[in-house]
């Protein structure tokens, strides 16, 4: 059945078309320009497929294992290169789920699995994250929701939109629940590397045979336009099935994406790029945190990772109304209303995706609207 539209996508499209001056809702680290890679790109590279391997450029897969810490438990044959994490999630969910199958999803969380569940006719079972507990996953509830009909447990870790990181002890409980019924765990780990509290995100692909970790060069490195990501899993059958589906969607990898991502993940480059993204990200999150602290109508749990957090709006208007007014003149600033995450009184605040000037302008404009609504 057709993929249903949803609030996240509609807000996104409306805002993009409105061409706002400023933005306080995005999650990308600053993108390096193409010229940073030209010196290491072969100008004679044929723009046909590389012909090297249907799983993706082997040197890129090796770099993924090393840069993202999967090497100690996974091999190069456990990595499939995809068109971003989004395609990796799509391949896994579409191959594992059928009509009537149950899919456990963390909420608030990444909206893609819910959209795909609706398209497939699978039954979503939502596990709550509560604001009072710092958006911790309700693991007792998750254990209750997992049944013999559960095929997949999806978590976004670190979480979009709250910035919460679930630790290894929680992951072990999720694994025990999944293993009890033979379910897979799909962990979207796209914000790995942007942890602020010293807690590293557990890698589900290294912890569980039916675990799948997805990621990409989009967030930490700001290279979203390359459309290059991956899934890592020791479940070779699932990986082979994902390749069959990819053959019937994007067919092969984006050659330029693979080549540039391979360069970006070379050890001599990756460390410096991560340091830069982290330094900028931390400064921006500090700014956002000070902003929220100074606004009586906002409160949030400072994100433990990534450039996003979910702030409660304590005003007699809905987050939808607030976001619509903020997007219109004279404010012309984009913020995603929490309706996109079934949290209608929250705003998704983000410190990435735009220049510091646009970000600061967005904060000023939001402060003006908050004052006008008070
Ligand atoms: C949690 C999460 N997963 C996946 C994606 C898609 O990213 P990619 O560019 O790797 O497809 C995003 C992008 O915003 C995201 O936030």
C-alpha cells in the first residue's frame, strides 16, 4: 500500500518551500566542501559502477568497521553499503516484516519505522520514553510488549529527537527480550560519535547475532548529500536478503558517494573531522542549553548525544501553532513541532544544519515569539 504521509515530512516540506531565514531544528554537523576531497579523487575515475563488490567498496567497508568500532566482533562481510541509514533501515524493516507482524518501536523516536509499519500492514507496539526520567526507555514496558508475534525491535540510539543514549545494561535487557522470541533488533546508531556525556553508544551488531546497527556519514561528518550509509550485522541471511531488495530499489551504490566517503573515513582524516564536529557541536549545544535555561516557557533534558533535544513548550498554544507562527513573517524561522513525534506540546530544537549566524538569528526570533506569546 502507498507510504502514508506524516507530520514530520509535511512540516519539513512546508518549511523548505517557505525558505526561512533561520533554523533551530536540524541535526547535521557542518558539511565540508567538495574541494576538501578533490586532491585524493582520481580525475579519471569512470562514472560507471566500481565493479568491485555488490556489498559496497571493500575499502569503505573496512573503514566503517575501524572508524565506528565494529571491528572486534564483525568482519567486512558483515557490512552492506546503502543509500544512507534511511535505506539501510528500509531494507531491514521491509525484508523482516509482513502484514500482521509486530514491530516494537521506541517513542518519541525516529518516525521512519512507524511509517513503514503502516505501509507494510505490520502492527506497531510503542514503547514510551518518559520526559521525567530523562527520556529513558521504559524497559519493563518493552519486555511486556515483546511477544511471539514480534519480529523486530527498533530503537534509535542515540535517540532522535531527545538525545538520550541507552547504555549496555539496557541493551542487554532488550537483547534478552528479543532472543526469547527470536526477534531482530534494529538499532539506528546514526548519531554515534556525538556523545557529550562520555557514555559511548552500545553497538547492537557486536552484541547480538540478530542485531543490526545502521549508520552513515550524514550526521557526525555532515556528508548527508553523499547518500552513503551502511548496515552492519552478523546475520548473513538478512544481509543477503537486504541486497536483493536493494537490487530492486537503488540497484547499486552511488559511485561518487562511496569514493568520497571512503576518503572521509581514512584514519588520517577521520579523527580530525570528528574533533571538529564535536568542538562545534558542543559549543552549539551549550548555546542552546543556555537559551532554554533563559526561557521561562521552555524546559528540556539537555541531550546526552547528537544535536537535537525535545523541549516542552509551557504556553497556552500548541507546538503546531507556535511552529507555524515562527515560520511566517516576521520571524521566518524553522522549528519542528513535536506533533512529528506524537508530542504536541514539545518543540524539536536542533543546533546543526545551518551557519552559526542563522542559528543565532533563529534563537533571537524564537525568543521574540516566546515573549509575544507570554
Ligand atoms: C535517526 C535518523 N535515522 C536516519 C536518518 C537518515 O539519515 P541518512 O542521511 O543516513 O539516510 C536520519 C536523518 O535525519 C535520522 O535522524
